[in-house]
């Protein structure tokens, strides 16, 4: 009988005010609450969930489906009590190509405090440092101005517009396609958030 190794856990990364940590089983309720909030999900790639059962597959992937050559999903942990207030992920990682995609979410109650920007800095430092990636990509609804501005403040460059790329709950939307290179990241300056970015 062969023992099954435990699932890979992304490293804990500590910032000035937040921590990125692996998801825990007791994060399920907060995970569902985040993905069921219509305002937080306004520009997401699927409609808000209405039943907790809808969360199970994605939550299990975030909890148990991590590996440095495929995806790294972190919970954004609040200052103090460490409860989950959002998530940040590197996904579709290709070690061969040195490329990954990047995404993040934050509960509405934590908007306006710069936590998403700090989480992005921590995740991108890990991507370009520990993982040695060359390029990170982000797919953003161009109507989500706060998210576009945050990506740009992190150093992402808007490289194109993919028209009518998504259809979510009958609504068709475009994609603003962003890219960030390791060389861009190495040359970035001070990353103080602008007033627009503090929406996230």
C-alpha cells in the first residue's frame, strides 16, 4: 500500500499589513461569500453563486490543486485575526515558457485600504523571484477601471483589446489584455497607491 503525499501548499508570504497563506478548510464560508457578492463579482468570468454547493469544486482546487508548475492560490489574510478577506492566484503556470496568469479578488468590506495592491506585490515578487517566471498576464474587463488602474500601477502594460470575448449570464464583454515582464518588475519604482487604486 502506497502512502499518498499531502497536497502541495503555497508558501506563506508576509507583507507589511497582510499575509498570503494557503487556503484552509474553514475558509469555505468566506470563499462562498466572496463569490456570491454581486458587486464584487460584477466583472468576473462567472455569475455570482447562489448556493454553497457551487463553491465546492473551485474551493477544492484552490485548497488541494496547487503545484509550482500549474497554479498557486493564496488566501489574503486580514491583519490581526488572519481571516480570509480575498484571494490572489498565479494560474496556468508554464515553467517551460516562464509564463503565468494572475488574478485577485477582495471582499467589499476591505476595499479602499490598498490590500489588493499589497497582495499583488507579494505574489508578483514570488512569481519573478522564487519561481523565476519571465512574463505574467492578466485578463481584465475594461469597464473595471479600478482593476485596470491597479494592474497598471503594478507595472502591467495594456497590450490589446479582445472584443466580445466573454458572455456571462447573457452579457457580452470585452477583455483588456495586460502583460508584465520580469524586466519591468525589476525596474519598477516606488509603488505607493493612487487614490483610484484604493478602491481595491
